[in-house]
C-alpha cells in the first residue's frame, strides 16, 4: 500500500450519445497492485479500462498517470500509451505478421530499437510466455491461448509500467483459460501494475490485491479479495456474487 | 467466316505488327493502372477521412467518372492535354488512370474499412500513431484483400485501353481494324486480336494469382 500512485481516476464521466456509461468513477491503483474489475456486462468496466489508455476519451473528470494528469488535447497520447500495455479480449494480433514480427513491431517502429536488440528481447519474452518455439509461426496457426500469450508478450515488448487486460480469457475455450491466467499470475508476481477486467473469480480471489465491483457505470464496492468475496458490504455486490457462485 | 487455316496463316504473317501494338497496349495499360492505384488510394483516404469537404470531393470525383462514358473522358483528356503539347500517349494514359482511379478508390475504401477496428486499436495501444498504424498494420491487410477485385479492375483497364484506337494510337485494336480494312478482311483480324487480348488477360490473372499466393503465407 506504500507504493506510488500509478493511476488515479477522479470523478470520471463518459457517455456514448444518451448513454451515460461511467458516472463519477474514482479509482486508485498503486505500483505493483493488481486490480480486478468485475461486474455484469454493460456495467462500464471495459469502458473504464479503455479510458485509462485513451482508446476512449473521457467527457470530464481527471485521469492521472504516474502523477501527471493526462488530457487528450494537451498530451501526446502516443507517448502516454507506450507506458500502458493493453491486452484485448479478441487478441488483435497482426495477422499479416508472424509471432516475432508482432512482438518487434512497436519497439522497432515506435521506439526505434535496433532490429537485433528487438529480436533478442522478443525471444526472451516468448520464452517467458512459454512460446519460444513459435517465433516464425503466423497467428492463424495458433490456439486462442497461444494467441493471447503472444499478445501479452507484444504488449510487454514496449516495457510498459502498467498493463491493462480487457477480458483476456473471455474468448477462449475453457481448457485454454488456465495457460493465460498462469502467464498473468507470473506477471503479477514480478510486480507489474495490472488492471484486469475479468469474469474469472478464481483469478480475482487468488491474484488481485483489490477487487472493484461495478454496476450501472458506478463503482459499488472496492475491497481486498478475501473480504470482498466472503463479506461484501453492499447488497448489490452480494446479489452479484450469489448469481455467479 | 474466314477458315481456321486462313486465320492461322494471317496470324503468323502479321505477328510482328501485332506485337508492336501489344507492347503499346501493355505500356498504356501498365502506366495508367499504376497511376490509378495512387489516385485510388488518395481518394479512398479522402472518403474515410471523416472530413465532410474531403468526402464530398471524393464523391464528386467518383460520380463524375461513373456518370460519363469512358470514351467521352478519353476525348476530353485527349483534346484538353494535347492542346498543352502533351502527347497522345500520355493523354490516354492519364485519361484511363483518371477513370480507373475512381473504381480503385472504391475498392480500397471497402477493403480498408473491412479490416477489424481492433487492429487499429492494437496499433494505437502500442503507442503507434494513427498514420503509422494505417501504414504498417491496416494497409498491408487491406491491399491483400483488395487484390482479387483489383485484378478484375486491371483486366477491365486493359480491355478499355482499346478505346485509345479512337484517338489514333496504334495499339492492338487499331492494328486489327486498320489491317482488316486494308485487306477487306475485318473478321480475320478481329479474331486474331481477340486472341491477343485473351493472352494478355490470362497474363494479368496469373500475375495477380502469384501475388495472392505470395501474400497468403500468413493464412
């Protein structure tokens, strides 16, 4: 709890047309924290995550990343996003590039890392996610779990300070969920700051430092996983948990 | 109808003249298609720019091309450009490029928009700018998807180049009609020129297929 603030969100609001998706959302993520966002679909958790790396632009409120308030019109968002990795539900690997090219793409073309260096680092990352033998394979030849692990390696290649996961296992066959969660757990153990939108309550219970429950665009409850799952304070949370367990 | 042996005899007796016409047809087609690809890409970008004025300009261009006969466009280019001392060859090449560019713009617009929006988001989330993501992530995929319809458009462009005969360019079709009327044997020469066009179309489809194969390694 003594870590520095990595993400501070204050009174964040976001609407899509008439639909008010995020309502006065406050959230605080410290260094090395793993925060799991849970809630029914449509509760705003993915939108909140997407606001954090500015794939969606907030209507009002503050987003403070590593101590600096970020605004779309006064900051180079491309620079900001380099520090914030993102993993998507549907992987979004580049289908025309093989695995190692997927991982090298941004370091080489955004950061200007040399090819040799990028290859070396990509190989290390692939070994780390357990796919050292797949570097020349194209995404279409990989299983969903392998794709998602490549996507994690691709995001890590930019050496981000923060990693965002948007339902990283929701598109996977059940037997492939474990390998992705294991990779994420290892990342958490290394001290990566992570915000994870997930339906995997086992993962949230085991790995999260904080669990955040969202409903109707608001944060209903924030707690340590043991309190949150054993003794939720809010009636809404109890209802939600009783529906899924 | 001329007999088959007669057509074959004339075919071998005239191939040197036809080959010259064929080279001209190939040149004017290749140059016009190449320019049309750039024109098409440019107007496709205007259409997806999200800027009303630019979209309107692109729409106007496409409407103009679609709404007028190609032969009219070629004559306008020919009379317009030769008055600035631009050669007949280049005025036809540019006229054809202007024409094909509109159709190619629609092909590119369609395939660029067909790429999943998660691809752009993935690029942006890695810190890539919009234009870098477009260049490195979206366009290579869009090009690949565009190949089959582009191949079609190349074939149409090749056949349309025969209209250059009407401004006196001595390309394939002009060779056939000129020699045909000199010999009072139009049908023979028309059958022969059809064979040359079939050959060229076959050539284009093979090149396109090879390209598709080369780009499909990732499947």
